[in-house]
């Protein structure tokens, strides 16, 4: 009886790990329209944005599960993923993963009755994720743009949730910032694990992705400056916090060996996390009604 209970607990833990809840931090980007539309004090908008955030967490987890299912054989041959990925390690059986994936999809479809505009955006995200998992992730440059577009769809979902138009400046800033993060991630994968980590890494070089990262970071900073100047001149005071986080993130990557997981870098480096929180606080102060 006790052994059976332990087995069930282990399976539940494996399913939870399979959903990668640590990566849900990325979905906080969905609250950006709530802040910049100055609706962060309105309860209906907060509720709508939070509901969209939860739905996107389900969608992101579905994407991770699908990707793990597609890569299970490759992960089983990988030095670390064969131990850390639940399906590859055997902690979660393939049928159980398919069942969980189906439940997540059903949950998102069921939410259409409550937030149809948000679900339409999530449907586009899921379609992009399917295309990415089934082939686009093996195409150089295309793989970077697919991941970056996923971040833009997060922001779009946040805008749809509170019924405000998405600023074109916000969209392009998000896109460039995401390109920066994913280029750095590819750089660190090349350095840490080499081409066995991903098939597409065979077609990249460290120098090339370094150029991509530098171009994307510069563009993100320029577009963010244009965005805040056209939105509210008081937001200009938030620009130093953006520069600090970009500088600190690159320091974490170059000197501390981070960057392969942007989420882990954010959660493990307190100056970086503090910089992000200070930026949010500065934005709230500048936009406070």
C-alpha cells in the first residue's frame, strides 16, 4: 500500500516537472499591457489579465510536453537530458504524457467561452509551437524567430485580455529582446554542450550568435526608448534600469556561465532580479494615475 502511494506521488511529481512550472516566469510578460495601459488599479482588468496568464501557462506547458515527446529519443542519448527530462528518464510514461497534453489542450479550448480573444491568440501560439516542434526548430534563424514570436504572442494575449490595442513599439521591443535572449541561449548551448544539444546548432557558430545577440540587444534598447517617449515622457526614467538589466544579464552569461536558461539566470542572480523588479516599480511610479 505504501509503495503504491509512493509510486503515485512520484508520477505526479514527474508530471509536474514535465510541465516545467519554473518557465512560467516568462509568461509574466503578459502583464506588460496591463501596466502600460495604466489599468493596473482596475480589478476587472487585473482579473482578466491573471486569467490570461494562467491560460498561457497551460499553453506553455503543452508546448514543452509536445517538444519533449518529439525529442524523446534524442534526449535519451543526451548526457544530461536523459536524467532531467521526465519522459527520457522514464519518470513519466509516453501515454501519460500524451494524456496530460490532451487535458491541457481541452482546458484551453474550454476557456474559449470565457475569453475567446485570448484563446485565439493562444491557438496561434500552439500552432506555432507545433510547427516549431515538428520541423522549424531545425532551421537556422527560423528557430530564433519562432521563439521570439512566441514572446510577442504573450504580450498580445495580455492586450487582448484587457481589450486594449497592442502598441507596435511594444511588440517590436519585445521581439528584439526575445531574439537577444534566445541568441544568448544558443551561444551558451554551443559552449556548454556543443552540437549534441540541438541539431540546429551544427549550423551556428559562437561568433555568429554573438553578433545576433549584440544586434538584438541594441535594437531592443533603441525601440524601448522610442516606445517610452511616445507613450509617456516620464517613462524615460526607466531606461537606466533596462540598460542595467541588459548589462547584468550579459555579465551573468560571460562571467558566471549563465544564459542557457534565462529563467534560471533571473531566479539565481539577485542583482539581475532586483534590476527587473526596480524597472517594474519605476514603470508603476511613472504611470500611477
